[in-house]
């Protein structure tokens, strides 16, 4: 941010069952961070383990940051302005310890480089939220970060998919995964 | 190479288990662009001289899965399935939506050409450059929902085993046939997800006659953008479309 004004810490609120699976968030994220359309290098990924049950999967910024604690090279740090987890590409060795520590298995490796990818909230102006709002899906919303157990939102894709499938298809949903 | 294309096509011969990459010249891509147009060109080149004797449900028929230069650039996500149609004995191009075209582009291929006939049920698993013909006895005979569930699980477990430190793998994109295609019904569809299907021409029967249950693709590369220097510009229309449309009398 060019302006010196202090930004309020934000969080991306998510209403997963509204997601249509259009994947514009992936395009926006990879265009912003990698300057090209690259779905696998996007920090937000849309999973579709059961057809029709699409949902975005990205960092929930847990209040205790288990990934930052386990990093052996101190490549991960917490941004003071936004509260997001920042990855230092030079010191990250791609050991995968943060993936194991994450309660939702959210971080993933960059397909070409040896570094881990975690949502950095685009420095306080998330691109995925913009395109989601533009498409009127309203899955993602920016809300101010408050004292709240955000760790509850960090869940594995299987857990989320199962819950959503049961919500959408009833008892049959458990057998679909 | 002209922009918008990954640059290579995958050719799989199921009879000999021979997997190779084929390339088409820039002139052919400029003239026929991709999808249905390129499918007609490939069929004419390879089967044109013996067209009337080719049995659509026999081993010599080709089945083509082709993308175009705009596939993957939102909202273009369709893939063309083509071959000699068992329904009409003509060239029929049918398209199906879903992520398959995008994943195929990310894996570095513009299309798949399937020839020959497998002895027992197989499915094709593609992860970037790694192409594998895998046994599909377990899923042969299953309906749409079970096929998708079993294939998704199997492919994700396989990827997780091969790349253990990579984190959670997303599901591969799958094109498959159901029991109708396996029994060579002449109106069977090639399906994606649960309810998306390439129905014209009955290409599901061709896939079933080759004893192939489906294809699962996972690509991790970036899309081949037309901007050069790794950027996407507003005027980066794929070159394949630039000259051709005007040559054919369109205003663009």
C-alpha cells in the first residue's frame, strides 16, 4: 500500500455452500501473484471432490498460527498489518512441515519452485474477494478481524466436502465421497 | 510457435500401448484452429482414404479430444470430442464443459488422439508429462456417480503417494463412459462430472469399443498465455484466431 494510513486487520469470511465452482478466484489470485493464469499456483484453490459440491479452500489465519511455529527455517512470519502468513521464498526449503501442522492441510507446494504457498491476503486487498463479489456469488467477503476462534475454519477438503455433500444431498451424500 | 497453444498433442495407441507426442505445423493450426475444425482435418488425413470401410466401433477408428487456443481463458472451458460417429457414420464434433480442457492445457497438451483397441478395460491417467494406461477392471460396469467417486479417490491417492510433500492434491478432471458406452450403444455419451456430456454422434460407444473407461488428467503448469514474457495483455488474442477469421470473411 502506498499510503501510510494504517489498515485495519481483515479476514475473509466464507459461505462455502454458495460456491458455484467458477474458479475466477484462482485466476485472479494467480494473475496477481504469478502474473499468469496458473490454477495450481493459486493460493486459493477450488476443490470438487464430489461433482456439484465445489468450495474454495484457503488459509483461515488461525489465531495461534501452528504453521509459523513449526517452520524450521523461520521462513514463515505473521504480517503485523493484515494478520496474514507471509512466506519468505528465499529461506523456505519446501520441507512440508507447515502442511502437516496445519489443521486444514491448506498450504501446498508451488508446482515449479521449491516454496510453499499460503494466502497473504494480497496485502490487505484480496483479489479473490473482488471477483467473487463481481460475479455476485458472495462466497467470499472481507470482514474486520476480531477476537474469534478462526482455527475452526481450517478444515481438510475431505471434511468440508463431506459436510457440504450431506447438506446438499442428504444421507446419500456420505456415500458420494 | 503461435501463441495460445501448448504446442503438442498426445497420441495413445491402445493396441500397442504406444504413447507418443505429435505436433502440427503452425499453418495447420492457423487454418483449422482447434476443436471441431482440427478434428475434421485429422480424420481426413488419417482415415480419409479408407473412410467408407472404417467401422466406427472398430479398432481403426480414431477418437479425438481437442481443445482450442482460447480454452482456459475464462469463460472458455469446453473440450471437443470427435471421431467417426457410430450414429451417422459421419464426422461429428461434440463438446463437453467442465475442467477437463483446462487441466489438459495445464498438463501441456492441446489434445488427445486415441487409436487402437485395448484387450481388457483400461483408463488413461495423465499427470503433466506422465501418461499411464492403468487397469480399470475395478470400475468397469459402474454408473456415473460411482465411477467419478472411485476414480477421483484412486487418482488422488496415487498422486499423494508419488508426491508426498506436495500437500493436498486437487481432484483430477475426468471424462468417462457409463454402462451404455461399455456396451457399445450407438447413442452413448462421453460424460464429465455427473451431468455434463458430449452427446452428439454417440462417441461413448467408440470409447467403449476401445475398452477404455475414461481419462483422468491433472495438470500443474500455467496456461500458455499469448502475452509473451509471462504476462497477459489485453490485446493478446491467440494468433490462431487473428488471421483466420478475417481470411474467412469475418469482421474480427
